[in-house]
C-alpha cells in the first residue's frame, strides 16, 4: 500500500467518532480543531485535498461535488441517523485497514 488513510471529520460529525478512531491509532483531524467552522464545503474539500485526507461527512453536498467532477482525496459518506456511532467507527476502521490513500483518491465510499 502506498500509505495509510488519514481522515478529516466534517463539522457536524460527533467528536466521539474522532476519539474512537484515535484510540485505534488512526490519524484524524476535525473541522473545529482546524479552525474551519463555517467555511464553505469547497474550502473543506480544498483543505482535505491539500492534506491528503479523506473526509467523512453526513452532508450530501459533498456527493454533488464528486458527481460534478471536483477533485478530492476521497469522501466517506453516511446519511445522518442511519448508523450508530459504533457502526460508523467500525466502518471507518475497515476502510482504513483495507484501502490506501491512492485507492481513495477521487472515490466515494458509502456506509
């Protein structure tokens, strides 16, 4: 593999998810930690692309960017309320274990 995925969590994602990933040694940043609260979705994607981070979001706008051909380092999407926090953490860990940075570039994974 060319490199382990590093995640970035969108602003509406619970910090409990970041904590759960970090306990397992996964590199993760959050929108509040990076001072990106209230910036546009385009700026969020630009940050993740510059940092080679896969964004985890529950905001369908990011799917529209993907469909429009906007370049991104990877998107993991879960519709709000469809999965428990535990299920989300387990799904993100599986993605981290099985995919690498290059495999996620320009790709969307649904959980």
